[in-house]
C-alpha cells in the first residue's frame, strides 16, 4: 500500500500501528500515545491541518478502513458498518491547534513555533482513531453504523462544524457523541451532565468615532471617544442579571481596547471588543440587541458616532438525557460508579460541537486527564499536558456506549 504521510516520523508511526492486537487495551494505548505525540509535535492551525489530515488518513487506511474526504477543506470521516442492520450514530473529534507557544520541556513538544495543541485536540484525534480501530474489530456487535469524523477549525469563528455539516457529514446520523479532555478531573473518571454543559460564544466590537482629535488640556472642547467608550463598557458590564434571567448563567468580558498613541492628544476614535456567553440559546439575541442599543445610545448621546459588529460563534451544547444515560450505564459497567463525575455546573467555555445538535441529539463527555501537577494545568495554558493513559480507556468506553445505543435503537 502506498501511503501519503508528512514525513519519515509519520511513516514510522503508521508502520508501528500494525503491531500487536489492538483489541487489547494496552496495545491500543501504545498506538494512541504514538499517534497523539506525533500530532502534538506537528500542530497546525484551523483549516490548514493538511499534514494532520494526511497523517490521520494514513493511520486509518493502514488498518484497512476506507477514509472519505477531504470535507470542509481538511476534514475526514470513516463509516464502520456493523454486521446487523440499524441506524447511524456518529463520533466527532477536532484536529486543529492553537496559536500559542508551548512551554513544556518534553520530547514530544511542538516543533512549529507559535502553534501548539494546548486544548487537547491531539488527544481527541488519537481517541477518535482508537474508536474507529476498536469498532472495526467489533463489527459483529454493531447494530447499524458508527461514523467517526475528524473536524478542522474548532477554535475559529466561523468554525469548522458548519462546514462539515454543509459537506454532508450529518446525513442519516440519528445521534452524535464527542468527548473533551479535562485537566480538572482525575484520570479514569468521566464527567457527565444533562442539559447545558457549555455556553455559547459570540464576539462583539464597538467603535466610538469622534470625527476629530482634541487637546488633552481642553477636553471640554472635544468629543472624547475614550471617555465615551468607558461609559459604554460600564453599562455593558451591568447588563448581567438585568436583561436576562440571573438563574441562567451568562457572562460579558471585554478583552481588548485600543485608542490613540499620544499622551496629550484626545484621539479621533476608540475601539473595544470581547465576548458574551450564555447557557440559554434564546439569550444570545437579547444580549446582541442590547449591546448594540446601549453602545449607540450612550455614544450618540455624547456626540459620537458608534459602529457595532458581531461574529456569531457556537451556541451552547445541550446534552441529551438519553445519550447521557447510555454513557452512564456503560461507564458503570466498565469501571464502576466511582468513575463518574457528575458535573455540577456548566462551563462558560464554548464548543462548536453544538452546531451538530441542531440536526440530531448529542452529548459531550468530559474525559479526566489529571494524574500529576504536570497534567493539572488548565486548557489553553502554555504548560497544558495530559495523562496519556486516559486515552485508550476513553476510546473503548465511547465505542461501547455507541454500540449500546445502536443495539437499543435497533431492538
């Protein structure tokens, strides 16, 4: 077989992937560690994951799987058709990295300057490969089809999920699962929650335009966009619990401000921006309308022109109760009740997995990856790393949960 892989190291990983019985957890763990470390060393940003995509294809094809794609530029998927008729369930992984410099001193640290897998997408990709390979050896247990797909650009806005949907990855899918590594949960445990498990994430920018500059000695003769912007920002921060139900978590964060260069010149304009996040999808429109209305009302009241624009990102992830119940049963059967961590409150972080839930019920599962101080750094930290031993058990649990779901639906 002729394989297209990014370099000699990738070729070695692919060849080693054929070693051993991959139905055995330890052999599967060895493969997933090799895969994860190769991807970790060669991270790529969203919609530019060309070498990553080629590497995923090579590993899957080495194991005899038929790979479909590319879809959504660099995305791929495989279908594992069972020996028994039934519906289709899907499992999604994300493959892009972050524009951050890694500070870990490990043999597999990123070799691409300013780019690193510090949100666990390398592990997600490895686990998805594990799901595909494991289920390929258990087709006799599958009542229907499991689609495993690899999505680009989870971190971007607009993200890769709508592109995957556009290219048909959700056609005929009756339910969809995903998992996310979690450094706040001990290795060997899985975080479960029904309902909102993450928030939406939408970006906004506000430009306050005075029309001319002024002298700092005579601010009364100028329209001061910095002062006006500060009034708008203050009003935006006071929205929470006033325009939406305070029992539904929401947050506004202003993360960038830019205005002027001189110390004695009132600038012509000021700009600021940030994000607003909600766990209730209906609240997104409320906040968007109020941000624009407040900014323009305050700005124009002080003689400035105001422009507001938005980049709408992902809606909240709403976990389906039935799918979480199937996962709970599977985890308890495989690892006992102690392996379940009941997530008490939703994360205000966002996940573009939410887009798939517009088409089918779904569930996002947290996979505990903390077993030491080195693996306790939070997501997006420049020192983030994982306990790689958590990947194979997670891949097997996810596989068995989907087998359970399909058998239940087919009966």
